[in-house]
C-alpha cells in the first residue's frame, strides 16, 4: 500500500500543478522543474528502499 500511496501523491501533485497552470498562477517551466525534482526524489527513495530490503 505504501508504494501505491507514493503514486497517488505524485498524481495529486501533478493535478494541482495542472490546475495552477490553467489559471496562470505558475509557469510551465516551474511546473516541469517541480515534476522533475519530485520524480528524481521518488526514484532515489525507491532505490534506498530496495537496498534496505536486500
């Protein structure tokens, strides 16, 4: 369930970002930078968990 929770949190962040983009509150570049940072952090966390379970 924890893995699914991570996916749902990512989707929620992306949806909030898209809503902010629709209302021109943030720009496309800042949205993509945030998505990139969140993706990299999620990937690093998954690798850390995999190493811990081995």
